[in-house]
């Protein structure tokens, strides 16, 4: 019982760190202009657009 306060504080810090790390993983996704080479497409206006000949967004 002597270290109960330290244990609770440590547990709260560990919980905070775990939730902070997990929250960062959820907010991913393609950004405007992202080129997907294996599928030969790029991201525009929240949708995938197929590359056409002469398209400046495709490399």
C-alpha cells in the first residue's frame, strides 16, 4: 500500500501513451496528388483517378 499512488500514476501515464500512439495510426490515408505506382493511378478529390497518356500527375 506504500506505493499505491505511484502505481496509479504510472498506470495513467502508460494508458495515455498507449492511446496517443494508437490514435496516430487511425488518421492515415492518401493525400491529394498521391501517385500509386503499382496500380498506375493517383488520388484526386477523395477518389482514385486512372492515369492517362500525358498525365502530369503520373510518373
